[in-house]
């Protein structure tokens, strides 16, 4: 193998912010419906919340570690990039979207914009719905600065004069209850033919002095603090992971502060006071020109009656030709595998297969991994019903699925209550594999049926995320799936599967071997040597250098990376044979596909390999998670994956971006071909 030319990898945190810059660009697109443009602004806010809660918090910890390569300068650079992105976000909201909403007679009314009847209505709403739930806290030695939970909205006010006891306590804090709606629609008779809204913060702001009788509010601001929200438990020291996480959920909301948001009119005196209370440096202060927490504007989108300003409804297709709707899925799978491409095809066949298994007296056992299935889930209800009917049910519940811990703990407890066998995977390793296995008695034998997927068992997100799933009765694949479940339950020695790759054991090494095989073919003069990888993130250094070696040998390398990519493409003599694309469209790209070509097909050998996987090319996925990848051996299914999940994305000229060697992305075009739209048309027809 040729040695890779040394290069400096791109910064992961800045790569995440660059992805969010691509998402924000969707809000600028005139071909995107207006309310959907506003939704992209909300998505960026939600993404940035998680970025600060997890990634930036981890970066701050690393900068304090003398053994870490992360420096204070790295933190400053990322902080500046975050400030710039957030400023751009509010500019898009204020200068582009708000005027366009106004043209559509959709308006958010500040107190100064409201006429007298509207002010009277807002005043009555405040007295009736809001004021009874507000409890202002005046600060003094007996009333210290209150506990402020992660991302909870508050007001800070500076008051004139003295309090009722003659003391000079001038600072008060008002918590905005989470139970109150953040966006309130005014009655039609007060809206002059428009759809008029007021924000809860505007309602409170207009009546803030009502909370402090006899005193004037001299200055005030909204504020919100973001905290480190990664659940930290010492898995080696605890006897019961579920109980430890349940306990940890109560303290997660009060982790170390990492960001403070205030409105841009907040007086310096108040912002400095808040920074001091939260122990934050001035760089952690984010002054925003508008509502603190734009995520809550999703409520405006949901309440607005304007179907023309949303994406046209899209109904996922049922794969009628390959899976008759009202016939046994088990019988169909005896004839061959069925590949499902979500959200273009419905997730319902997966649910139907589980329904059929629950109702079938010949089904003896059901096993399933649970990562992000949602607080409400028909799949989980079906597993519970299966256990009630006396079937053997095994659920591998990942309790540390970030921000879904509570829902998963609740499902685990409900499953255990009806006698299902619940295991939590392996200490120190998240179970991220997506597997469903059904054991059915057929005559004198037991036969396995399964579902393997790149995405979660969540019918809601299956309508929003692109993923690939396989319904199968293949003896080797289902035996491999059974081995994975046994591994997770018994903690026995790893035994290589027949077809599947399993992280943390052999997936990483096998991907490197396949890259080396393509590299060898390229060095031998094979002109069609090729690698195409479609993933959500590329941050593992060894895999990056494997890609570099392959490209430097002469193989063409195309990477379709939705989010963070640390490989700098296009460097002369280093990575100029690598193209990195990112596609940001209506749906969230989520499928993972790895394609390797090293020879022409012969009668005995295909000369190529294609794997679908639950894993991204990140060190955490390869070494700290339970992940599966499986080969698509059927030539027709393999070609279908290439034709639908790879080729359209390599030729997208509407939703695609190309990454440069400096880590910045450039939009490839703004018209022409959209992979997602082409697939929607194909399946609609």
C-alpha cells in the first residue's frame, strides 16, 4: 500500500456548523414553500441547541484536558463560527421571511403594532391564561438566583425604587412556564382579514410591570441558558443502568452552562449579571435580534391555514408489485427478499409483518432492537401484545439513545411488566443496530424472518428520513441476526457472522480491507476502480486515510456525506480524486450505503460489493456501538440500490453541495435535477 500524504483533517465542530449553514440556505430558496422555509430556520435552531448541549460541551471539556489536542483557540474559532451562523439565521428570519409572510397576510404583532382592541384581548388573555402561572422572584439573600433549567425561557428585570419591605433589591427573575403556548393566534374578528399571531414573550413583556405592583421596570430581557446535557453515568460502577439513568434524567436539566442567549436590546448590566450567575465568559453570550428560541415558531407554522405555503402532501407508496397488500408477508418472503426505500415507500409493511407475527399462532418468538421508536409506538404496543399472548419476546432497549432515554426506559418497564425479556445491550456500547427477527414453526422446522434497516423503528420519522430496509427470510442473514441478539444477551465471545459485519468487532477492519482491495485494483491499472459511500458523517481518521490511499492509487472516490465531514477533498496530489457532496432537501438524508468496485463482473464473481449499514464512518460507530452492515448479494436489488440511493445523488444539481478543501460548501446549482424529487415522482407514478 502507498503511504498517505500527511494532511490536516477538518475540524469536526466546524463541519457540523457548516452542515447547519447548508440547512439554513434552504430557508433562502425561493423554490421552497414559504412556511417550509421558516421550518428550516426552526430546524437550525433545534440542531444548534443539540450542538451546544453535546458537541460544544464536549469540546470545552477536551480543551481543559492537558492530554487533548483541542486548544482554547479551537474553541474560540468554533464559537465565532456559531455566532456568525446565528446572526445569519436571524437575518434570514427578519429580513427575508418576515416581509414575505407579511405579503401573505401572516403577521406576528409586537405590542407597538397592536391596535386598541387587540391590546384589550391580549390583556385579558394575560390575566386569564398567563399571569396565574407566573411567579416572579425578587433577588435578595433569602431569595438567591433561582435554579434555571436547560433551555427554559426566563425574563430578567431591573426594577425602580424599593420593595414592600423598604429594601433596595432591584433584580427580579420571571420563569416562563413550559406549559404555555409560545405562539397565540388572534381571533379572526381582530385580525383584519389576516392571520395574526402574538408571541407569549410579547404578551408577558407588555404586562411585565403588572407583576411588580408599585414599581417600574427600568430594563428587562428574555434569556435562555443552554447546558451540557449528555447523561454521565459510570457504567462500570452501577448495578442497574436503568435506575441510574432514571435518576440522571432529573439532574440533566441542570448541567454546566455553555451558552447564554439574550435579546440584542438587553442592557450590558443585566447580561453581565447573568454571565456571572452562570459562570460563563463573555464569548458565551449570544445576543439575538428576535425571539429567543426560534424553534417555538413551529407552533406558528402548525397554526397557519395556508396549504399553498407548505410542501404538497406526499404519500409513501406501497410496494404493490413486490409485496401484495393483503397477503401474508411470510409467504411472500419465501420467494425472495423485499427492499424498502423510505420515505418514498411506506414503512407500513414492517408494521404489518409484526402485526402478522403477533396474530399468527405459529410464531413462537420475536426479537427486536429499540433505539428511537418514539413515546407512542404501534410497534412497541405490538411487542407488548405478543408477550401477553404468550410468545417469547426479547427487546434490546438502548437506554442511552440521546434525548430518548425517558421514552425508552418507559417502554422497557412496560415490556418487563408483561413478561418480555428486556436487555440493555452491552455496558459501554450503544446498541444502534436496527434488527427485527421472527421465529415461526413451519411443519417440523423453525424458520426465521427478519427486517434489517439503516433507520429507526419509528413510523413517524420513516416519513421524513431517507432509509433502506430489507424484509428477508434468507437463512444466512436471519441466522446472523439471531447471533447478534444472542451476543447482546449472553455477552459471549464474538463469532464472525456468515454475511453480516458487526461493530465493534469486524466492521471497521472489513471496510478498510475493501478500500485496500479497490486500491490494489487501481494500482494494477483497473480504470473503473471505484468507491461510493453515502453516510451521515465521516470523522474516523483511519477510514479517511484509507479513502485517501485508494484515491491516490487512482480509484475514483465519491462521498455523499450529509453532515460533518473531516476529509478535505480537492487538495492537489492528496485528495484531488475525491469528491464530497452533501444533499439537503425536503427529507433528511439518513441511509448508509457503501459501494466498492475492483473488477469487471464474471460468471463466478461480481467484482463489486455493496453494503447497507446502520453505522456512519465515525470512530464512535465503529468502536463504541453495536452496529450491523450487510451485503446486498442479489444483483437486481444491488442495482436498485445503486440506481436509487447513489446515482441520483451523484447527479443532483438542485439540492447538492460540494465540499471544498477549506471545509466550506458551495451549492452545485439551483435548478435541474433533485434526487429526492425524482424519487418522489417515480414512486408517485
